[in-house]
């Protein structure tokens, strides 16, 4: 592909990045942050009020409530009298502290578990104010701070309390055989330098994304993996935070574009989760969708997360193609973008139809999500143009992979149907289960499939490597995925 074609794709991708639909303005982000504050203030206030009634817990409850304006000095007992409040910067918002969320979450679960007759001795384990203060010090005074204001804290820091250590272990992706990430002083310096360059690249390529990223995160929990894979993750249990374990290989090679793209991917999850959590209306919680990325049943919110974060990452990677001067590296990155984006084909339609099924109250409360499928679809269309510009052999291989993805999706849906589940997928047509209940005839994306029930249908991230598809074009042929 010529340099002029690469520049054109990169320019088109940067234009799409400007149209990012979620929290597109500072006013929108401020409104969502304020709604989140008010919702969490009510939640935390009720938890503190319940704990304060237990003998021997009132002093610790008062100390904990002091971190929250309005809830201190017994304010948790006067929730209906509290005046409206506007959220401040993320770094000063106690309702987006992962530490306070962890401790108050534990306190809430303890009270719920002992509903009716809570034991003050058990509840008091979640009111250890000295450990809470220690954790907050680590969060608010990180080991180092990037020029954008985001703090870096070591994932495995032994100074964390047992509560925070358990939470961080829970939120770190589990890679079988991988060792826990480390963060020595030298490691931290290398990580900080790498992330500074990644953030600078984001500021250059996607200024609105940079603004959303720095407005949505106050802390990155960082470490180094000795294995070649990097880990990027986040959780609703870590508001305003994300976890990053960079591989030694990534730090050595200095692929700042890949890190920047993955940072924006996590920002997409953080922002969408923040957006939905702050709303009064809730998205349907039923597991009705089969994700082509995770191979198991997902909620509509999970589908929206995948349909939002991955296209954002792909668009940024395309925008960075013009900065890659090595033709071989650029070709590999182009192939990676195409392969990663192809799984969006069934998923974006699911997101669009899922949003159409929502009640009016939900869409009035969450108006920005309605634009996610169309924006993601435009990114996927640009990927299809990138694919069309590939050499013939590469294009044929990608198109064959696209069909395998669709066949695999049909196979997964067939397994669900044979087990009594009715997934939602707009590409699914007529289907009929035979009298034995062991086979289903299914039209998917205009193609007819005869799918046999497997003895053990395993779902999860590692599933699919040995999955087999029955294809009508060659009924006796089994194609291993």
C-alpha cells in the first residue's frame, strides 16, 4: 500500500475519532459525574447510617464519613435534607476513589450478609480507619505522577491493606502460567517514560480521547510482566482507575502506539461503565447475547462495551499507521487491525438491535449510547476499505477468516438453542430442532447450518480452539477452528 493511501486511511481514522459519541463534551461529562456523585452519596450514606447503629462502631463510621462532604457529622442520617452537589475534578472526588469504594463495598456486603442481626465485631473489620487512611495515602500520593496528572501505583505494593491487595488480585486478568507483575524502582521509571510517550501520542492523534482519558482516570496500577503479553483491565470496583501490566518486550521495543490504543480501549470501558452506573435507569441484565469475542452469553451492556471500546482502539491504531515507517511492521499492524475488527461484524448489529428494544425511559436517561453502533459501524467500514486495499492473497485470507467467524457464531448460537436458551442475534433466521433434540437446522447470515449438540459445551476465553462446525456446503466436512 502506498504512503499516500496510508496517510489517507490515517486521516480518515482521526476524523472518526473526533466523532466519538460518548461524553463528547465537557458539559456532558460534568453532568454524568454529578449524577454519579449523587447516586453514590445516597448508597454510601445508607451504608454508613446502618453501620452507625451498631454498638462500638459509631466512632469509626464518623471517621469514614468524614471523607465525604455532606455525609460527615452525621449527614448520613439526613440524606433527604442534603443539598445538591456538583462533582469536582476526578482527583478530588471521593466517590471515584477505588480505596473508599473497596472499603465501603465490603462494609455494605457485610451488612447485607448479616441482614437482620449484624454482628458489630464482624462489621468492624470493614471500619479499620488506620488501614483506610494508609490506602488513601498510597492512592492520593502515588509513587510518581505523569505530566497529565494521572498517578502511578505499583500493583503488588505490600503497603496496600489486605482489602486492597485482594481487590487488585481480583481485578488483574488471570493468565494461566503467568507470574505476578512486579514494580521495582527501575521498572517504575521505565513504565513512566513509556506511558508519557503513549499519552503524548494520544494527545496528538485523538485530542478528545485524551481529554476523556485524563478526565476519567486518576490512578493507573502498573507493573511489568516477564512474559510477552501485556494486560490492560478495569472494573466497576476500581472507579477512576485501571490496571496495566506492560511486558518487558513492549517496554524494550517502545511500541507506544499499541499502548496508547489499549489505554483508550480501557478508557472506553471506564467511561461507559461510569455513564451507565450514574443513570437512574438500568440496562437489561438478562444474558441474551452471544459475544463473538468471549464465546458465551453476555448482557446488552457487555455487548455495548465491546462494540464501543474495540472500534475506538482500532480507529486509533489506524490513525497511527502513518507513523510506522517500517513496511513490514506496518503490514503486520494492518493485518492485526483487520483481524481484530472482523469480529465486530455480528456484534455491532446486536448492539443496534438491542438499543432499539430498550424502553423510552432508558434511552431518555442514556441518550449517548444510541449513537455507539453507527459510530462503530463507520469505523468497521473504514476497516473494510483497509481490507480492500490489501494484496489479493491477504484479502482472501481475511475474508476466509470472516466467514469462519460467522460460522463459529452460528455454531455457538446452535449450542445455546439446543440447551434451551434463546439468544438474540439479528443475523439469525429460521431454526428448527429435530425430534431427538440433538441437532438444529439454522439459517445464519443467509447461510444454512446443521449443528449437532456437543457432549460438553464449554464457554469462556479459551473455548473454541477445538470447536467444530458442520457446513451445509460440505455436510460431511468438519472444519476445526
